[in-house]
C-alpha cells in the first residue's frame, strides 16, 4: 500500500502491518530453537521457577520449558507429563499467531467486528479462568501426581 507521491515525485511506502506478527514469530522461533537445543531437564541451564522456589507450589507454567523441549522432539507423552495445559495451549497460540499474520498481510489489523478500545474479549477471560483453575488444581495433593510438573 502506498501513499500519494510527495513533492519529490516518489511514492512513500506505508508502514508494513505484518512487521508486528513477523517480529513476534521470529522472537518465538528463536526462543523455541534455544529451548530445543538446551535441555531444561539438566540442572543449571535455566532459572528455577520463582513461585515454586518461594512457595513450594507449582504455578500454571511450571514444566512449560520441559514440555516445550519435549514437543520439539515430538515426544507428546513426556510433554503432557511436564505440563498438560501448555500442550493444549501451544497449538492455540500458534493458530492465533497465524490468524494475526494473515490479517496483517491482508491489511486487517483487527479481527472482523473488533473495535479499538473495546473490553477484554470473553474468550480471553475464559482462558485466564482455565489457567487459574489449572494452577489451583495442580497443587491439590490428590491431583498433583496427574497435573503436577
């Protein structure tokens, strides 16, 4: 998309809306490549979860690095045992990023029907509720062997 030609006779390019999703994708791919190479199962490679270190409770993200590492090796069972919520949430995030990229490439910065300055979408509140519930349930002693990291 171009703007009208300036006094110099050359058309200036408008900002590319796909730069945002592409930058996020590049950063995520870099982080994913690092986690794929550096095994979080070996002590000393990553910091300990601060919630686990301070409280002894597993946060909803505990085991996420191990699950991501296992997913890069296509070991779904090991990833599930590390963090089942992340195993279910990761493909949703990839699909949301892909939809964002497609919208940006088509010149649609927002999803159809969305307006700037609107409230938080209901689906975001549902996801937040699921994450909080998972964080609570994985610390219940009876469920810890199944949901814990």
